[in-house]
C-alpha cells in the first residue's frame, strides 16, 4: 500500500512538474488575499478560483532598462537579464503564451531568491556559486519521490531533490530542460537555462498567460498550492509596478 501511495504521489507531482519546495527563508509572511491597488504597467484580472492574478509584463532586454529595473526591483541584474531573455525566447516559440519577465522573476524569487539562497550568488555567466538543492523528497513532510537520476544532479541516489534557481525535480528537468545560454548544455544550476526551461514549462499545453485562468493554471502546475500562487502573484505585481518607471 505504501508503494502504491508513493507511485500515486510521484505521478501527480511529475505530471504537474511541481517544484516540490520553495525555500522558507525567502517566503514572505502573511500572503495577502487581496492584491495591491493597480499601478502603472500592471493589469489585474480575477480568476474563477477567486485568486486575483498579475497579468504578465513584456520587455526587450536592452541594457539601459535592465540596469534601471534591477535597481528599482532589487533583482540581481544577471538574473533579471535571464528572465527577460527567457520571456522573449518563449514568446517566439510559444507566440500565444504571452509570458512576462515579471512572472519568471517572481517564481525565481519564491524558489531561491534569484539563486542567492544560503548566501550564494550568480556569476557573470549566470552560474550559481553553490549547488541549490532542496530537501530530500523522502515522504517526511514532502512528497515521496524515489531517485530518478542516479544522484547526478542532487547527489542523492535514494531520493530526488529539487535543484537549481528555479527548483526543478531531476526527472522534470530531463523532460523540459533547455539550453538558454547556447553553450550546448542544459544545466539547471545556470540561471539562463533554468529561466528558459521554466518559461517553456509555464507556456506548455497551449496556456495563454495573458488571461487570468491561463496564468493561474501555469503557476498552479508549477506548484499546486493556492498560497504559492498568491506569493508569486504578489511578487510579480510588485516587480511590474516597481519597474514601470525604470528606463
């Protein structure tokens, strides 16, 4: 029975590509049930679930705007460049998706504080200075997911762990991992690769992130939690508002 339960949880989690873990250190307490008042550059729409979502903001990755927006939002410039570039690339491969950089940035913040969790940082090539590995998915407080990569990414040959700035489970990375920096390798610990892979996943199944339902469905697929959706929504809305006057 325990084995069957584990298999059920595994299929549910992998089917939705749940990231399984959002670092407690970067979660904001007291997620708001209502969004802040609309500000310049932010459009809000009410989803059928009652969760109000922040519709994505698009942008081209020009250097002047990136510098100003990084200062306004507090997002490390190297991470922001990866999010904007990934959103542009995803709109090219999924023209009906409409994903915005602020949604990717919000996910990156909630998952790993843009690759800086635990005092780490991103180098000039977008590589995390240290391995960002979530807790063991051994069924103790988390879903039970047996090892799927021989410990290649998470260094655990018994159980899986979510890895990298965007916190992918190894088996999910194998399916959606993309080479975002053109070096020929898809590396979940590189912010360019991780951001493009996250954008690709969020845009999958023909989702339209310019609609409330499409945006909510995408974030829910990443992590099946209303509280998680609210955290990402609030952060995406905040980023869009702060960067509205940048550049």
